[in-house]
DNA sequence: GTGAGATTTGACCAAATGGTCAAGATGCAA
DNA sequence: TTGCATCTTGACCATTTGGTCAAATCTCAC
């Protein structure tokens, strides 16, 4: 379970957040995601985040003690969602089904929330100052575990012999690229993942290339659970 | 030819830069690349760039009229290098040789200059405020041209039927991922592209996966020109 | 050697920005 | 209704930072 030690606003005697707190924290985190992903940590301003969240800067600082705290919270907020799909890779399942479902999930998430993808990319590109510990523990464990799943498929002769880690990296790289570089994608093709047709076309192309690359035939489109 | 309209320091009556100007501009651009790629545009400070370049802030501002001008110049400085490899794809060549050479080149460049890769990624992720015009013209033309090359290989029955544009995107995504996310790579594998063995292993893995993915057999390692 | 132009710098300025604080507004349990 | 805790805000402050400027220093053709 990825955790980043978020600080609850220092009020409310007992555990739970009040109705107002719940609402405002979410407004702030949404706004923060937009700003941080668009301008980077330094480029984002507390003032703009507050405005986007529909409150004064002072009030925002009432809920989060500092800009850094907002950033950490926003990152923590998306981290689980971002890393979750990999957990579903099932060793018992059919490799073609499992991997195509995984790739499709990643692309779907990239399409739904490109901002989260960019925030994550930004954080990692700048040296992962906040989430390095999570990468080194939780994610590392997860990748190691899923590599074994892929290895088991190899030894069972179900897929070609490939390096599982590089396979995972390739899947991450490719799927996230369409979110992170969507401006470039759009400049070159006129479309991006927000276009439903383009998204499906992308899913097909990526799944086709990677599955073929590991020696599988692509499962029939209609046989795949949405 | 990608161009971003760089401004020559407003001195020197005739065209060429003086020896000192040449040297200092390069010092500045190198320092700027490091800072911008590490902290993003807003996070980088003119003061730190100047310090890294071994001169005072005032002096730096003597060579570049503003922070934005440094950024634009740094971007222009790397753009050609960054986009060049694709130009070498030769329609007459053997697809396996051409594509593996291209992939190898991209990884080589990513390894040599991960900062340039991150600067480029940063720029694009933030909406490509500076280089969008270049993407929409030069790069678009180039991709269109090279897509035709790949198409010709398909119609000649040399490779499987794949979408050329998505193939190019996949190659970009994968190769750049190793530079842009090197911290994550290192957190998960203990190594990154600066490790010679890991670099070769990565080249082999990526080339193997993609070439196989488009229906080619991977050319013998020793048969490839360095 | 000398002087004009190129180079370099410290002092300084204005704007932006993260954060504090005291006071006022609001919600809510009794 | 009342009183207290929660919530909200504008005024304010200190620091950072991009950029200016005049003066000092250096370079080099003559």
C-alpha cells in the first residue's frame, strides 16, 4: 500500500473529517492536480490553486499547512490509482488476456486522467523527491512479484523468452506516452486519447505490437471484457 | 530544419560571435540545460544557472536578454540532435537493420544526454509553449515522410501490417522512457542507462520486442554497425 | 602604450509569491 | 437563542527572483 504520510488538517478532535473539510480538501486536491501537472511544482502557485478551488489563499492554507503539503497530498491521492492496474495481473489467467487487459487498463486511465500521469511523470523526472521511497519499496516489490508471473508464463512455454522487467517498462512507457505527450500526439496526428476512435485505435496498435512481440496472437477483439 | 528564432547577443557589429562570446554562450547553455531539465522552467533560477556557468547573473543577462531567451536557446540547441535520428531511416535499407539501428541510436542518445530528453519531455508535457510550431511543421512532415517508408516495407511484404505512426510513437516512448524515468528505473533495477551493461541489455530487449512485434527476426548482434 | 569597444560585476528595484495573523462570518449543539 | 468551535478572509510581511544600470575592468587593433 503506497503511503506518503499526508497531514490531516490539525483540527477536528476525533478522527473523521467534517463534511466541509471533506468537500474543500477534494476541491483543493483537484485544483492542485491541474496546476501542478500543468506548470510543475515551482510553476504552480498557491494563489491560482486556491482560485481554481473557489476559495481564498488563506483558506486553502487553513486546510493544507504549505504548498509542499498540497503537493504531497495530491501525489498520494493519485499514486494508488496510478499503480493499481499492475496488481491485477493474474498468474492463473491466459497471458494474452491478462496482458491485453492490463495494457487496455493503462491506456484507459491515461485517457481519463492525463493530468495524473503528467504529475507522476513530472515528479519522477525531477528525481522523485517525494515518492522515491515508495518506488524503492512498494513498487519494487510489485514489479518483482509480477516479473515472476511473467517468468512463469515463459517457463510454461506460453510466451517467448523476454526480459519481464523490460516488458513492463515498455508497457508503462508506451501507454503513458500517449497521456504525457498528448500535445505532440495531437500535433502529429490531429487527435489524442480524448478522441474515442483514436483511443481504440491506439489500444489495438499497442496491444498488437506488444503481444506479437512476445510471441502471442492477439485475442479476438470481441472476446475481451471491457 | 527545426528553428526557434534564437537571438544573438545584440553586440558584435558583423555576423560571427567573438571567441569569448562563443565560449560563454556554450557555458550558459550547458548550465541551463542542467537546471531546466532538473527543476523545470519555473523551478530553474537565473542565479543558479549563472553560478553553474561560472559567472555573475548580470553577466549572463548580458548574453541572453531574459530567462525565457535562455530557455528558448537551450531548447533550440538540443532540438536538432533530438529529432535527427529519425531522418536516417532509409527506405532502401533492410527494415530490420534500419529500425534496430534507429532504436539503438535513440537509446544511445538517451544514455548520453538524459538531460536533453527531460528538457524536451518537460516542454512537451507543459503544452509545448515554445516548440509547438516546430512539432506541427517540421516534425509532422518528417513523421509523415517516414511513415511512408514504413508503409512501403509493409506493402513490399517485408514487415507485418502495423500502423506506422503508432510504431514510431512506441519507439519514441520506449527509448525516451529510459532517460526520462531513469530514477524510477534505478529504483526498480538498481541500474540505469549510464551502466554500459544495462544499456546493452536494454537495447537488446527493446529491439527484440519491437522487431518481433512487426514480424521480423532480430538481426545477429555482431552484424550491426556500431 | 593607448583608447574605444567588449566584458564583467555589485548595487539596486519591482513584482511575485509563500506564509502569518487577527478579526470577522458561519455552522451547529444545547 | 446563545455560545463556542469551525471556517473564511483581507491585510500584511519576508523572501525570492527576474531584470536594470552605471561603473569598473579587460581586450585588442592601431
